[in-house]
């Protein structure tokens, strides 16, 4: 999976398909999978009253 924002989202459909094909071929050549660790952080805060 590639990022869903940034330069790739601005490519024409045919150009994006070519990039995805090449990336897929590169991943396949390296064993066919990639594992990525990530952490999601959520911050919350109470809203203070208006004065």
C-alpha cells in the first residue's frame, strides 16, 4: 500500500497504474511482502468555557 496523499494522488490514472505495477514488482522481487510497525496516537482535551 502506498500513501493516499501527496504526489501520487495527482498522477493521471495510467501513470499511477505504472507506478503501482513497478512497486509491486519490486516488492515481489524482495520476497513478496513487507511488514511495517506503526503506532496511532490520539490526543483529547476538554474545551474551556468562553469568557
